[in-house]
C-alpha cells in the first residue's frame, strides 16, 4: 500500500512539474516548488541545482538549500566550473552521468589528500545531470543526507533521475522563454534608441537639406543668417547665437548676425583677426566647449586676447567653418542659464553643422564668382561671335574670289588654247581667198587648164580639212569650258555620267599641261551616273590637279596622275593620286586648314585644299582623307553618295 501511495505521489509531482513549467516564469521559484514536491516522496532536506554556461565555462546556483553549508554563491553569481576530479557537481556536469557518493568515499578521498568538493562531507550524496534534447549538459540536480540512517535506495535513485529528466525539459522551456523575453526587452530598448537616433538623424538631415537649399538661393546676408539661426535652433537651444565671417584679404572678422539675451547689439561689427573668442576658435581649427571658469582661464593664460561681449556665461560653444582647412568663419552658441549646459554631443553637432554651413558659404561665393565670370564670358562670346561672323564673311569672300580667280585662270588658258586653231583657220581662209582670186583671174583670161583646176581643188580640199579639224578642236574646247564654267558658277543638282564629265574637266585643264611631262590616267566605269553637284566635282578635280602641278611636280619633272572611281553600296569611292614630291606629317596635318600654303608668293593661296574639303563634306555630303609621305606623292580618298536628291 505504501508503494502505491508513493507512485501516486510521484505521478502527482510530475504533473505539478509540467504545470509549473508553463505557469512559473522565475527559475528559482520553479526549482523551489520542485524541492517542496520532492520532499513529499523522499528525504530532501539538502537540495540544490547548479546550471552551467558551456561557452563561458562557468556555473551558478539558482537554488541551494543545505542544513549545514550556508555560504554559497548568490543565485546570479557565476563561478568558474571546477575540474571533474575536484568537484562531484562538476563531474556530473562534465561526464553527463549520475553519481552516487557515500561517507566512505569522502573519507577515502581525504586520506589521499584530494578534497572532494568544497562543502561538508555527506553520508549519502546523489547527483543527476540535467540534459537538453541534444544530450548536452544544462547543469546538475543534487540531493544529499548528513544522517547515517538516511540513505537513498535504488528506487530513490531511479525516481530522482526520472524527476531530473522532467526538470530538464521544464528548464529548457523556461530558459528559452527567458531568453526570448530578454531578447525582446533588449530589442525593444535597442529599437527605442534607434528610433530616437533616427528621429535625431532625420532632424539633422532636414537641417542639412535646408542649408543646401539656402546655398542655392540668392539671399542677402541678413536673411541667410536668420535662416541659419532658425535651423540651428531646431536642433539645440540657441537663444544666443552669433555668426562671424573671416575676410582673408583684410585679415578681419565681421559679425553679420548677432542675437543675445543681454546685449542688443554686438560690441563691435568688425575687428582684426586675433581678437576675441572667434579668433581663438578659428586659430585652433577645432570646436570649443567652455563655461565661465574655463573661459576665464583662457583669458588669464593669454590664449584669448581682448574678449568681447558678456562673460557671465553658463555654457559656451564655438565651431569653426572650414573647407579643406580654409577658414570661412565661426558659429557661436551660448547660454546664460545654469539649467542649460551644452554637452560634447551638442558640440559635435554644432561642429557638424558648421562644416556644412562652410560648404554652403563656399558654394555661394563660388556661384557669385561664376555668375560674374559668366557675365564676362557672355560679353566676350558676343564680341567673339561678331568677330567670327566677320571672319566667316571675309573667308567666304576670299573663297569666292579664289573660285573666280581659278575660273579666270581657266578662261585665260582656254582662250590661249583656242587661239591656235582659230589662227590656223584664219591663215587657211586667207590662203584660200588668195587662191580663189588667182583662179578667177586665170579663168577670166581664158588661161584655165585642167591641171590648174585640179590644183585649185586640191588647195580647197586641204584648206577645208585644216579648217574643219581646227574649228572642231576649238568647238570642243569651248563646249567643255562652257559646261565646266557653268557648273562651277551654279549650285544646281544635275544628272551626269562621271567618266564623260571628268573628260570634259580634264580637257578644259589641258592648257595647264602644255609643256609639262605629266600624264593623267582615268579609271572610271562608263556607266557610272551621278545625281549630284557637277560644279563641286569640277572644282574638286580642278583643285587637285592644280595642287599637283603647283606643289607636286617641278616644271620639267615627269609625273603621273591617276584618277579612279567606283560605286560601292550606293557610295562613290573616288581616289586621286600623284607620284610627286609628297609632304611630311606636319604639313599633311595642316593640308585642309584655310590659308595654309607652302608656296606663299609663288602662286599658292592656301585655299585650294580647304575649298576641296568643304565641297566634299558639304555639297557632296561625303568624307575625304589624305595620305602622303615625302617622295611618295599625295593620295586622296573621297567617299560620297551617288545621289544628293532628297526623296519626296
């Protein structure tokens, strides 16, 4: 019957432990309740629980009840975990096994000179490990007896072990809940700090935004200073506020803004650098925090010369406005109220604000200088624009004159070339008139013979052949010159065959080749048709040929000019090359520059290649590239569309 009653008591205790684990939030109270329940089923006058911190290597006793030993660590005090051979509690924790010790075991240890634990030796000592779900030690639960008549049976040991398992499960839940509650409290506190810091940061960010916005506005000094005072006043108590500006050109400090509870106006509006606290702060290049005592020490030690303003201060802060170590001024905030004392955090904030105010001032000064420079630059640009317009007009006039001069030289050459066939025709005509007169006289005298008639007819036939050949030659020159001249003086688009047109241009240039040993070869398809500006093509070829004759070949020097043209994907590839003197890199780089020539005073105007470049890139809508080297001649490569007509 006693055994059945005990089993019911054990069952009731285990249920109570389960209920306590969910209702009890304090571990010490929970273990105390377990101790009281344990006393109902076995002797438990001496009972304690030790919990360990495996990572920290420490142990503490949240619950300890002993009839003899009362000197134990406080529940929250942690001590180092002893070695297993020095403490039975440590042995149970480290080995994670149950341990039973009798008085004889304690005495044997004492005889060997090895102290077994720190407390009094028990008659019967029983320790059971408290293990988590991973079989790692949470600590140990210990029960002991100092009475010889009271020992623990095998059944007691089994019950105690079973109870320890339930206590372990309950402790795990309570520790998890405790850790969760602590984490929640810590996180709540951290969030509160974070919210406060974030709110403060938002205030500072808003203040910086306002300062940056001020720097972008063209405000007068008074409005700017009052706005800065308002911005700083939103972050700290700033009923007494001063702005000092440094003037490096005069080595002075001015006070554009001054608000003070005791002085209506600043003692002085402008003073030499070196006086007052403003100079001290700027000289040190560090923010300063002082009270009346430290301020008087600065004056007494000669660090502050000729202090200005009311010295009856409770707290004073000054921060230099610096940009890359260049001083712009100083911000000063002070308090006359002993209840308002600035802290290091306030000083850091003022220094932070001063640095941003300095940047804003530097930006404003730079903007003013930029606006002045912009105005001056706009005036210069206007003058340069007028000069450029005049220069372009002069250049256009020079180009027009150069084109007319080129056409004039072409007229002179063609006129000279036409003069020869026309002279031959005149001579042949005169000779024919004279022969006709003689024949008529002979016929009138009746002296005409068959032989003389045949001779006269031969003369007529020969004269007519001579006249026909030379008049055709002159007509061909006139026709080619007329077309080329009309094209060069017109800007109309025309449908023409490139090969035939090149032949006409070269024919009009034939007089320039007289007496020269320079030949021209043309490689161009007969059916290559362009819808473009023939005048531009004529002017380009004329300028290329004239440049070769003037610059590429000496008068008696033999040479060859090659012109090739082909159609590639709607683009005309036009190549011109001579085997003349060529040019070095420096000269080639300036080839298309206006008025650049190597034959100044010898017939070179410096506009031929420039006109060529403008015609290719402008009228023809293409590109031009020139390559050359000394002794290697000059090579042009032109690419332009075969049609310049705009689709409608």
